[in-house]
C-alpha cells in the first residue's frame, strides 16, 4: 500500500533546533502535516487528543517524560499501540537500543544523523515512498 | 596484621559499624595473649574503652556519629597503650596514630575550604557560563537555519540543475546544524556533574565540621536544598512522570548517558545490526 504523505507526523524533542531540522527534512521528503512536542508528556496528550497520527519521531532524553517512557505509554494504550515509533537520539549504547527494542520501538536512529538515514528508517517502517 | 589504610570516615551508620568492629577487634588483640586466655594489659582506660565502643554501637543506628567521636575513640586507644610494646604492637600503634593524624588534618583542610565560595560563586559561575554557551549556539544555529530556509524557498525558481545542487547544499546545512543538539546535551551533562559535586562538597563539610565549627556549619545555610538535591539524585528518575499503567522502572535512569565519546559510541550500522539480531 502506498504511503500517504498527508499523514500527520508528530516529532518530539526538547531542543527546538532539532525539531526544526527534522521538520525541514520531513518537508523535503514531502511530509507537510507535522506537529511538534517538546517532551513526552505533551506528546502523549497530543496523541490521545483524538488526532490521527501516522508516525511518531521522538528523542529519548527529555523531561519530565523521556522518549522511552512515551514509547511504553504508546504501546500500553490500546488505541495507539500499533503506531509506528522511531527513536532519534544521542543515546548510543547497546543497552539503550535493547531497552527501546524491548519497549516496542519501530526503528532507532542515532544522532547525529543525515537525511538519507532518516528516509531509510521511515521507509523501513512505513514502506516505500 | 593487615596495615590500616586511613580513609575519609563520613558520619554514616554503616561505615561507623565497620569502624567499631575494627576498634573492638584491635582492643581485643591488645588485651589478650595469642593463647586467648590471660590479659596482656590491665589498663582501666582500656576496659572503659570497650564500654565506650559498646555505647557507641548502641547509638549508631539512630544517631550519626561525629568525626570527633571517632577521633576520641582512636585517641583513647592510643592513650591506653603503655608498657613494653612488641613489634606488632608498635606497628599497630603507628597505624592508629596515622589514622588519628589523618582525621585531624582532613578535618582542618575541609574546614579551611570556604563552601560559600564553591556553592555561591564557583559552581554557579561555571553553570552560568555553560548555559550561556548553549544559548549562544542555539541563537547562531537559529540564524543559520533562517537563512537556509530562505534559500530553500528560492530553489523553486532555480533551474532544475541548480535546484538539485542547492537542495543538496541546504540538506547538508540542516544536517550540520544538529551539532547544537549534541553540544547542548554534552553541556547539560557537565552541569549535572557540577551540581553533583556541589552536593558532595556540602556533605563532606557537614561530615567533617567540628562541633561549634561556625565557619563550615554556618555556611551551609540551606541544608534543605542540599538534602533536596541529594534526594533528587538518589530517588532516581529525576522526577520524570509515568502513569501507573506502565509502572515505574528504577533502572531507566542508568540509560540516560547522553552523547558518548567517539571511541565509545555505537554507529548507525552497529545499531542496525543489533536491531536486526532481534528479528
């Protein structure tokens, strides 16, 4: 099934610069319906607001709710559990990757990353576009 | 006998317990011959020494023992030694005297530290400077991205060939700007370390300040803040929220390491391989 580039994407990061970078890279890929959140708590509120999201791209290290905790909440929520979730983070230890995988992450990008990597991981999660 | 290595004795009940057991063991060795039967010394001070140890041991679970009490015990032990000393006794005496000297000099050095300077000037200044760095790099990065977005808007009016070149350049600029995120996280790590140092300086001064030591004790003006910071560190999770539905994971904090040094970090290829191993 073709990927609907009109899907709504939620990007979550406590650094405004990173939100801006990811937003611009997503726009280059043709995704223009982009919402932003600066921590896991506000992201969870948006996800539970009733808006249909097709993808979450989230940082890990945020307060008061980390990206890992957000992922667990999403996977524990019956309405959200199938939502594709890509972690984009500077946390690069194997235990981080394992913890994220065990929590149900769809894919994992380590910072700093490039546009090609972002696209490749989105394709692996959503399908070709 | 194993040489004693003096080390900082903080007023923590568990450590006091270890010290009291050591003290009793030494006193016992000094009062008994190797056959374990007849006493070697009949010094009343040494008899009183054992009672004092017992009294201290009964208090240790509820009362933090001051360094003075520890030093008093050590001094009593030294003062109780008399008569001809064997080679082992002399060695033990020297070790105990060294321990007492260490406690005295460590206490004097720590009292000489001005915790006010550390807490109110050096550490805040360092933290402020680091915060300023993060803000400055964020502003600069924002300015670069403003201009880059302007260029991206113009790309649509360029020839196809130039558009591709410009688009690639714009993408490269966006990718490079992610440095600000990484540097910001590294600096945040340093600021947390500074705060941790501040808490430990307070704890060290509190442990070694003599009774009525106005300089050290009075300068710890906000014990609740220090204790609050200590509790925050020890509580784990740094106050992060999580619903009851998914439960609390005390070990999540150990996963928050931030950017790693180049030699320690896993690259994207390594991470992809690790993820694939789950399939």
